[in-house]
């Protein structure tokens, strides 16, 4: 018998693990899987039972030919349908487990896209062992690394531009040239707009 500690740990794992992550997607996949297995069961059942039913309907009830046919029909009836029902249950459970390995990564993908829409570069995401779409997750992580590197370059260039504008302002103040000061002022305004745009981008480490 398992100890109480093992049972408690198992209960904690089951409570932490949420198998229904995306209800809409997983229910659709469950519906398709159950529909396929039901179609297969009905087709197989028709192939097994219909010929026997035809033989029973064409033979007389008291004839010697009717007894083995009826025996085979009853044998299939008592053994086929329990196995068919068990198959539906197994396929349904397997569909939920498999769809969980798809819905989990898709949920993380959506979180990443929502962060990008809000102007935030999320950190690298690792999927759980056994999850599907690992290659797609790796591609998204590489994309995030590339965006993060480009944003860092832009922010460094913006800081360098701000320093250069500050130096130009200092030198322009020593020269009696209103046009130069006006040109530097416009350049400073554009630099401020660039700085504001880069500051709205957040990078999660």
C-alpha cells in the first residue's frame, strides 16, 4: 500500500496540473476524436451485425441454421459493445492529454503576442517536457532575441544622439547664428520623440 506522503504528493501534482488550458480548442479536438472513433465503431458494428441480422431475418426461427447465427449474434452483442465503449473512453482521455500538450504552448504563444502588442519584449519562454510545438517555440524565442538585440541597438543610438545634440547646443550657443540654433532645436525635438518612443518599449530580462 502506498504511504500517506506519496498519496499527498500525488494529490498536489494533480491539483497543480491543469489539463484544460484552452477549453474551446480542446473541446473541439475532443469532439473530432470521439466523432472519428464513433464512426469507426459504427462502421465496424455494421459490418459485423448487419450480415448476421440478414441471415436471421431470412432463416426460419426453428431451423438448424438459425441457432449458430443467433449464438454468434448474441456473442458479438455481449462482447463488442463493452470494448467499443471502453475504446471511446480511452480515445477521449487520450485526446484531452494530447490537446493539453498543444493548448499549453498555444497559450504561451498568445501571452507573448499580447506582450508584443503592448510594447513589451517578453523574456525567453521554455515549454514543459513533452509539450508539442517545441520547434515553433524555439523560433519565437530566436525572434524575441533578435528584437531584443535590435531594440538595444536603437536605444544605444538614441543615447548617443542625445549626447551629440547636447554638445551641438553648447557650441551653437557660442555662435551668433539663429538658423543654426533653430535647426539644432528641431533636431532636438525629433530626438526627444525618438527617446519617448524607445522608452515606451519594455524589455523583460
